[in-house]
C-alpha cells in the first residue's frame, strides 16, 4: 500500500507523561508507536550502557525499520519517544514536547521509576537544561514544535490539546 503517514512526535524528558498521554490518544483511536518498545522488541540496539542505565540505540537500523513501517501505514501516527531526533524528519508533522516543573518531575520519577538517584538527577538536569527542546530545535523548524506543560494540565487535557493541534 502506498502511503505517507503524518507523524506526530510526542517527546520530552522521562517522567513528563508521554506514555500516559499516548495511551489516552490510543483510546481515542489514534495509531501509536512507542519507539522505545519498538527498539527493545526488535532488538535494535548495540547493548546496554550501565552507567547511563539505558540501551545504546542502533540509530541507522531504527531509521531503516521506521521507513519500512511508514511504507505500510497512512494517516496520523503518534510516536512517543525520549529520542525524537531518530525519527526521519521528512514525515514529521508536529513535535509535541511535554515539559514538567523540576520539583514535580522529581516526585514522579522517585515515586514511579526504579531509577538510581544519579539517573533521576540526570533527568532533572536534562529538563532544566531543555535538552529535548534543544535537540528538536536543531532538526525541526520552530513552527512545528509545540511545548505543553504537564505540571499544570491533566493527561486528558493534554490529549485534547494534541487532538486540537492535529486537527
Ligand atoms: P514518560 O512516558 O514521559 O516517561 P509517564 O507517562 O510514564 O511518563 O508518566 C510518569 C508518571 O507521571 C506516571 O505515574 C503518570 O501517572 C504521571 N503523570 C503523567 N502525566 C501526568 C500529568 N499530566 N499530571 C499528573 N501526573 C502525570
């Protein structure tokens, strides 16, 4: 099937609420891909970085597999990922960056994640330094990038905002 999916990237520091919002959007009928799950389930990584407590992604093969996938689907596909810059840019319609106040993010990571103190601090630092925003700004034009504060909106409100952006 010939197709050209429109990709909505849902990105942000771990803990900002990507998975939660993606699940809500899925309930509302949107196609969702968790890039992390895709990478793990298809073994698209070189190994595990025990210092950074994360997989070392084989970006080239991930991009190849994504292009294969994109050739089989059409319509909107919401890709949820911390590492949005891996996704081939030509398909990306909008980039939604969820942001979170550092204090709230710390509380979420301490409560819900089995991260070490160092990993939690690394993520808080990344949020303060706007690493996701900077990484996306290096690739995508400003008009495609939208930030939503997840500290002041519920997951439902965020999902609705994203739907209104898409439409
Ligand atoms: P991510 O996928 O970005 O790592 P998650 O979706 O796993 O983040 O969310 C981390 C935690 O924060 C979860 O326990 C979730 O219930 C909570 N959470 C997510 N979004 C919100 C929100 N907008 N308001 C309050 N809590 C939230």
